[in-house]
C-alpha cells in the first residue's frame, strides 16, 4: 500500500511540474509578445526584445527538461527515492 501511495505521489509531482511548465510557457509567450510590440512601436531599428527572449528562453528550456526530459520525471524521482531509502537503511 505504501508503494502505491509513493508512486501516486510521484505521478502527482510530475503532473504538477508539467502543468507549471505549461503555465510558464504561456506567460513567456504573452510577456515576450508584449515586449516585441513595445519594441516595434518604440525602436524598430534594434530588436532589443530578443535579449530578454533569449535569456528567459534558456530558462524555459531547462524548465522543459525538468518537466519532460532527462532532468526530471518519474524515473529520476524513483532513483532519488531508492538512493535515500538505501542511505536510510545504512544508518540504522
């Protein structure tokens, strides 16, 4: 029973991370779009909005990898859980 609860908690955590990424993506699109419009109306000769888009985009890529890729997900959560469990058993 405990393993089922742990697995369910892991799946909820992964689901939460993926929903947070999707929200982050929507906020990114809205804000960068708004900055692009400001750039268009104020200084067309230099696309300065690309600097925050690029910097924030790098963070967004890492957020994606944490939610969907090798930096996160159920496998890494399960690995970490097993590692902590072994460490706890050694200290008993």
